[in-house]
């Protein structure tokens, strides 16, 4: 699977978790069009990236225990940041 496909999948997971609209693990896997075991692996991976994901039995949904932002990709650095990084690398 390409990295872009993984990124899109994680973005979709993040969106559903943020809105607390995942449903049960089985429903979440179905919404993601993946198996339950694949969902568990992906949840494990995002937890390794420090995503504070928990499951609420009463609401039957995954949620974040604190506000987080997910950001994959590249962005242009300001000149001052580039100079600082160059100094740190030497």
C-alpha cells in the first residue's frame, strides 16, 4: 500500500475519532472498509505516534482524551527556522 493511502486512512480515522462518531470497533472497521484486526493495528500505530485514543463503552465510540492535531506532510520553513536548524546540525 502506498504511503498516501495510509495517510488518507489515518486522516479518516482521525476525523471519525475527533467527532466521536466511530461506533463500536466492528462499526469503525466497517466505516474504514478494513478488518477489525487491521483497525486494531492502525489504532496501535497512531497510539505510538502519541495519539491519546481511548474507547468509551457507554457512547460506543473511540475518542481523544485531550485535544490533538494530526499533521502529515511538508511545509515551507521560515528563513529564521532554517538558519536555526542549520546551526543545530553542525
